[in-house]
């Protein structure tokens, strides 16, 4: 797996934000891809949010990605399982199709 979600993701801001993160497996990403961003979507009981991470570069050797998903509208996530989807988007070079994955991590209070 090129990337994934950790099994537990932390809620903040009274459930309006989820700290999304997971492993970034450069050894499984094709060697010509030098930089990526991660797109993430979290959905739970009609509440949804999405984000795009900062850019990660192969030469930096980072093995983890991180970002914050904020809910849309005036709603909130609650502790419990939440279906999530993610995609790795190549930014250097551009033009490669995204690599997709899904997961069901547990949202937890800090």
C-alpha cells in the first residue's frame, strides 16, 4: 500500500476537525515520482469533510503524511468509526493517475 490512514484519528475543535495521518511508503511509490500530496475525505452519518496535505518530496525521506479535515457546514464528527477515502496525487512529475485507497479508522477524542 502506497499510503493509508492510521487506525485511530483524533478529533478536535468540538468535532469540527479530524487530524488525518498515516504512513507514506516511498518504497512502493514508483521511483520516477519525486513529490506527492495526499487528498483525504472523511464521512460519518451525513457529516463530511476533505483536505489536501502539503507536498511531500522523496528526497526528504518522510515516512508519514498529515493534514486536517474540516467539516462542511455547521456540523460535527463524533467518536466512532468513520469511512474514509484517500488518494496520492503526484506533483513531480505531474500527469500520473492518482493512487486510491479507503479505510474505516476510529475517530477518537484527544
